C-alpha cells in the first residue's frame, strides 16, 4: 500500500466515480426476466398442445397458421372432446367467437374428413 501512495494523485484523475444504478433499472431487469419466463412457459405449453392435438386429430392444426390463434383456441375449447368438435352443428360453429366465413368453411371441410386416433394416451 505504501508503494502505491505516490500513484494516488494520478489514479484520482483516471478513476471514475461509481454511481449506483437507478431503481427503474432494477425494476426493468425484474420485469424483463419475468417476461422471458412467461414466454418460455407459453412456448412449452404451445409445443405440448401442438403435439397432443396433432396426435389425436391429424389435420386439425392445418386449419390455422398458429395453434395459439384465438379463434382456434375458442373452437378447441367450445366442446369437451374431439368427437364433439367433429359432430358440431353449423350453427354452433358459427357462434364461436372469431370464426368467420373462411374459418367456418375450413372447419366444415375438416369435420367431413376428420379421422381421430383412438390409441393415443395423453398424460
């Protein structure tokens, strides 16, 4: 320490004062970490759902560009089983929020040619 004493005047000119980061930086760091966690969770759930739907009802996912489209999720959750989705009446399909003419026609075509797998077990 004694040997460094003559260098202290030079060090004062070179060194910068360390100022603690504002609270907003800390808050943003926490929020961005939480957002990343939520995005990862959503990806995992979407991937799992994609695999399950594809294995039970091949061709159903081709109705939409993304399995997380709101109209598609509304359609999937409108009945408690894929059998019921296959047999759903036209009026019931048209009442589903977000299903317009284009998606209605896609659903009707799927219903006519739908084949459900019976040997799939979902955990």
